[in-house]
C-alpha cells in the first residue's frame, strides 16, 4: 500500500473487499479511482485499479445480455448464496479446480500453467441428500480474486501444497472470522508414508481441521466431503404430504428453528395457513405428535403439515338443510304452495353462492365465527318460515289461493 493514501480511498477499498455483487464492486472501484493517490510511487496502483475497473465493466456488459434473457433476474446480480456454501481458495497451481471437479458436477478448465481459473466456478456437492454450493475462486494473487465471496462464505477450503502456504493464505481471509476453515493438503500422493505422518502430526499440533488429499488417486476425497458437510451448523427437516411418503430432499434450517420457520421456508406466508402439524423424530415424544408453530425442530425430524380447512363442508350442510326443509314442507305436504317453496330454494342457492365464495379464502377463526353467526341467522329465518307455512295450512287463505288458481286455469 503506498503511503499518504486518502481516507476516502481507504474506505472505498474496504467497500470493494466487502462487496458481494459486481455492481457494488464497480461502485467501489469508481470511488477508488476518484480518490487514489496521485504521486509517482502510486503509478502501479493506479494502473492496476483502472485495469480491474475496465475488465469488470466488460464482464458486466457481456453478462447483461445473458442475464437479461432470464426473467426476474437483475443484469448486475452476483452469485446467489445457497443454504450451504463452501469456497475453495489457494495459490495458483495448487489443484483447486481438480478438487472442485472431484467434489461436484462441475467441469472447470484444468491446465498445468498458472492462473487457469479466471472467474469463480460454481458446482454442487450432493452429500447425505443435501446440496452444498462449492465455489472455486481464482488464485489469491489474481486480480479477479473476489474477497467479497470469501467474506460471506460459510466454509473455506484452503488448498495448499506446502505447509508454509497456510500462513499466507490465512492472511487473506482473516476478515471472515465466522467461517469454518478446512486445510486441504493436496498432492499427498507425491510423499512417502513417513513424510505423510510428519505432515499430519504437524497439522494436528497446530489444531487445524485438515484432510490429506490427492486428486490423482482420490485419496481423502470422501473424508473431505464428510468434513465439508459437518462444518455447517444446520438441521435437516423432511416434509410429508398427507397420505404420501416423506420427501427425499430435506429442508435446510438453522438450529433452534420452529415449525413457523419451516412453513415460511417452504413458502412465504404459508405459516398463516398452518393449523397444526404431526411430527415424528428426535424432537417428538411419540409418533405423529401434534405440534404448534412454536415447536422447536431437530435434525432429521419428519413433519406433516395440516392446513386450515375451508368451510366448503358448511356450504354443503346448509344447502342440504335448505333443500330438505323446503322439499319436505312444500313439495310433499302442500304442492300447491309452490311460491313459498321457490323462496326456500332461492334462499338455498344464495347461501350456496355465499359459502362457495368464502371457501376460496383460507379463513381464520374470527371469520369462521362470523360465518357461523350468519348461518344461524338463516336457520332462524327458515324456522320462522316453517311456522308461517304450518299456520297457513289451516287458514282460509289457502282456499282463496285455490279459488284464484282455479279461475285462472278456467280462463
């Protein structure tokens, strides 16, 4: 770092290292260009910053065409972080890309010359039914080395060939204090058993979490997969639909998450539709235990979520009630009272329409109580109509109606 750097330049440099998207890096570089030192000893620095800025703008211009075709994605959007993310870092020719190829489904460019990896390469490690995002970054000495991704990573895979490389690599990742670090001593097949033992003992004495690996013989690769998976502090919860088998792919949650967190992870706002859930697993006291939204979940729980029922059953009950009463009273006992029977049927269809409209919405308890009150009012109205109908049976009005109908038929 040249001396006499402006404080605003130092702040812009920190923003650049903390940036997680290309758009943020461009803005930070623009600030660095405005405030970078002007003296002669900073000439190399100015050239380096302008080169990085120009290359980043070109990369954004190229990616804009591709990303613009993808609906709903910003043309300047960076790498989207998944639930579990591990980043591979190291010096050039350390074998980072080869490790990425063995761990994931990615096909990175692999060559014997240095700085082969020019941009972040993404792959997916499938282990114990979980998908882990693995990112291979360019070498630390490369101008394309992205500290923003390093600072946001959950796990760092530090690939080395010599023990003395550990210190220099850790110096570049010291800002990310939360990430778990795994030392991957690559190309171990080049050493004999005694040398391997000494390397292992040295790493143990310094309390490193490490793996001795070889991309040529695949030695240590399975052990590395297991260590990567165990580095994440997560719980796996399997969901199940009613009457069906549980899903094979678990939902990844943070420790001490509850049922509400699970529902929101499945779909935003889904927790409002949850009535209760049945759970089987480490957090349950017995099979298919009923739990609420505040129940704390544990790893490998199996959850069957029960949604709040709609009131469609109430609509069918109301319709059957209306039709039964109107049919029994009007059509069977007094067929001549067809105007009153039609009013009953009309009421029934109105209630059916009302309830079918409401059933499209998942109601809460207050809405259910209000609807039940309306149904009770309709039932009372029907009972009153029944009393009126019974009183009309022995009334002279029936005879008058008969005479009117007979006269109309004669005419």
